[in-house]
């Protein structure tokens, strides 16, 4: 097929040194266990989610309340379904704290 190889993307590396499809790997810390990793959402993907949430909830955007809720539900459902393989529970709780009312 005579395809060219991208030297920056290809190679042998440790799991913590690359991102793939919005995921990254982090080591799990268990006593006496080495070489185990867990799948988490990459920092770039979290930043993109936060930007989209801020864009929807911006007060100056010309949307009704129902439109905002509908858009938030769509993003929430799609994002959770795509990243369900990763460990995201603690990060989602952090996002919930944005709208927590004391």
C-alpha cells in the first residue's frame, strides 16, 4: 500500500505517555502491584466539556431555559455514553460542585 508512517505518533512507549481517542492511562496504586493502569478521560477532553457547558449556560446566550436544559441533557448523555469505560465518577462530582447551592 506504500503508506507513510508518522514518526511522531507511532512508536513503543509507556501507557502514561500517550492519549488515544480522548482517553489516557494512569497507574493504579495498589500495594505490591506494578504495571496496572486504569483508563481515565484525558485533560483535553475535560477542558472541552467544560467549555461546551459554559457556552450553553452563558447568561448572554439567546436561549430559553427549556432549550438550555435540552442542550445540557444531550451533551451529558452523549459524553457519559462515550466515556463510560473510563474512571470518571470523581471528576463528575467535581463538575456537580459548580452548580451546588449552599
